[in-house]
């Protein structure tokens, strides 16, 4: 006959079923916690990417705005050759689906030294990037204080994840319309001056395929 103490010992501990149930519950809880953590991490990364793109786009647009509000016709500049009479001090054109804009401005890079003028020729244009996507570009800014010498100046990328860079120009109102006319190309030597305003439209691509679209309109002070 078994004693009472031995009976109590047989009933102590966990059965195999109880252990399996406990393990299953633990796995479920850990899976839920991991899923929640993964979602939070993904959301945090997405927000950080969006904020980074917004900051980069704003930096680009602020830089362009600063350059554009300081545009001025080519005057007494540091050039090796006499300026041609039909020199285009403000031009924009399409290169494929994107734009190139070139203008003379007093927004010269302060690290460049010019003995005759603070004026410089500023260019914005795209250069294709080598990578998995063929539609990715670097947006370049070139600062050329030797105006008229295309080999001079310094160019550097201000963004290397551009999908699109489009610029159009607002001209005088037409006699038949109260709306300002917008054109994709401009040449000051033909148009006889500056546009009234410049509209810039840029699309950046972030991690995970997120696209950030920004645009602005900059009034040209010397056009009035």
C-alpha cells in the first residue's frame, strides 16, 4: 500500500500536455510581440525616410530660390573674352523629359574668388546614375565664375535620388487671356529679358520606393 506522501509526490510537477500548452502560448505571445515590433520598426523607418526626403527637397528648393532671386543680366564679369552681344544670361530647355536651367546670378559660391565681379553663371541639370534603376539621376549645381568659359567652374551633386526635374517659365499675360503663359523653354537673347517667375517641380525617390513630390514658384525681381 502506497503512503500519502508518495501519492502527493506523484501529483507534483507538470504533465507533458501542460508543458506543450505553455510552450505554445509562449510562442504565440512572442510572435505577436515580434510582429508588433517589426511593424513599429517599419513605420519608424518609413517616417524617417519621408522626413529625410522632405528635408532634402526643401534644401534643394531653398538653394534654387536663393540663386534665382539674385539673377541679374551679365554685366562687368570676370571673363577672358568680350561678352557677345546676344549672350543669353537666362536660359532653360528640356533635355528629354527633364530640364536644364542656366543663368547669371550674384549668388556666387563665396569660396570662389573673382577679381572683377561677384557675378557667376549658375546651372542646374541632371546626370544619369549607374544603378539598378535607369530613371535615377543626380541633380547637379554648377557655379562658374568665369562666365563664357564652359570648361571652368565647379559642379557638384545636391541630390542623387532624383526621378524628375522639370522647370517652366511664366511670361507676360497674353492679350486673349488673363492667365500667365507658361513655357518649357526660355532664352533671354530671344525673349529679351527674364521670365516673370520660374516654377520648379522635383520628384525624389526614397527607400522602399517612396516618392516625394515638391514644387515651388519663384518670382524674378529684376523682371519687373
